[in-house]
């Protein structure tokens, strides 16, 4: 397998959450890897969450199934690209991924109990051999919403799946409501740690019992940024999510293991040096880039991309030049979003398997 994707590993130095750009490739401040359902970048390319999982090479703009087993038809779980699920992380010559099974077991005397069996696994890029790293039974990883590896430690949110029995003994489950934990696995010692619930202040609201969730949004200012949301009342159903849900941000320090509520609002983009969020009521977006803060009149919603003094807003089909706050069209690529900045080019994706690479002049020429 390594022969087919050797270019991935040789180019991989480090990358930050939701981003793939020149500053990530050229720096090596931390070993940080981040993945979510939309994909993850690695220097000269990205893993795309398709079935089977594919790798897009930014040099050639070609994609290939992330599997090099001879004669593999990529249809069964024996195929590496299907084995690793929707959002694996590539880290130090391995692809890391979670698996989890859940079900109801009879415990005797007419009683039933909901059981979770989860594990972190990895597959070698050299040999395609897979192995189990750690087992845990208290939660199901919420990897599709974001998980990361920082300096040889895996960080993720785990849901207890909110098991709720009815009067007949049936047990309903959901990834909304219940408990949402911040968890880690040390890749050297293989130790699993559950640091407890991200937030319990929503438990007084009945609607929160079926609406709460927590997601890792990225890594900023040496902290893991966690979004926690819940609805207080059923009367808000059908409203814009920012009207319906109470949105809280938390910062978790992976060094001190301290979790605290953040002064920042829910981000639409995060990397190690940049944080973008929108004040919904004011229709103002703030781009914090190192020591500078830019104010743009727009609504980024949940998704934007900030790089090279530019802010790309998918929902508006526009981009903004932060140096003069000028507004520009995405033109014929209105249905695309920018997913990476590589070799002075902007990599665009339609969210499926169409990718385009534009240099600065081509970007500016869009009408």
C-alpha cells in the first residue's frame, strides 16, 4: 500500500483543523492531525469521505481509492478504504479509525441493558496490516463531527447514546441528548481516559434531553475547541438553528486537562492561528488572524474558509478580500467551497468528487 501513497507520507509534516495551506506545510510547531466527515488535508492532498474512501492529490488533481491491495474490488470490509470508515486520520505511517457496536442484552429476570463496545484501530501504510489499539465501553466516538491527534494522543467526543427505556422494556438510543464526554487515548501507552461530561447545565431543560450534542470544531491557540448545543424548549422547533439552540463554546487544554467555557462564539472556521465566527443578530463576521481582527458584513453560518487574507463563504457563493474588505463572486463555481490552499493555488470542491484548482488570477477573474 505504501507504494501507491508514498507521496502522501513524504509531504506530510503537519496540518491544522479545517485547513490545508502553505503555512501548515512549512511549519512543524506541533504534530496535529484533524479529521471530520467532510475530509482532512495532508500537505499535498486530502482524504475524501466517500465510499470507499479516496485520496485527492493536489498536484495532479486526480483521485484514487485509498487501498493498494492486489486485485481488490473495494466492495468489502477487507478493502482498506472501506475498513477505515468515513473519516480516518493519517498519522505516522498509519491510518487510525474507530469502530463501535451497540445493542441490547438480556441480563436476566426480564431485564435488559444497553451495551456499547468501541475501539480505536489502525492500519499500517507499509503492510496494510490492521490492529486494535484500545477498547472502551462507556461511549460511542463522535468522530464524524471532528476528532484529532495531538502529539501522539487521540482526542474525541464520545456519546453514551442516551439509552432510554420505555414501559415495555424496549430501549431507544440517540446521539442527541444524554452524556457527551471528552476522551483521549495515548498511542504509546494505549491508555483510554474519559474526562467526563463536557457540560451538564442543560439538564434542567426537558428539550435538551433529546437535542444536546457536542463536537470538536478544531484546535486554536493550543486549545481543543468544543461546541456544545441544546434546545431549551420545543416551541423553538422549526426556527433557524441559532434561534432554536443555545450554543456554547468550550476550550480544553490537552496539557493541563482543564476544560472551561470560552468567550468566543461558535466558529465557522478554525485553524491553529485563525478563528472565524458570525454575530448572527448583527450580520457581522469576525476573522481573528493571529493578532489582527477583521470585520466583514456577512453570515458564514457553519461553514467558511479563511486563508491568504481571504474569507470564503459557501452559503453566499462569495469571497472577501480581508485587506480591503472587497466582495467577490465565486462565478461558475458558486456550488463549490474552498477546502485548501496549496502551492499558491486554491482547491475547490463541490462536496462530492469534483475538485478544481485555481491560481490567484483565475480566482479574481470569476464573475
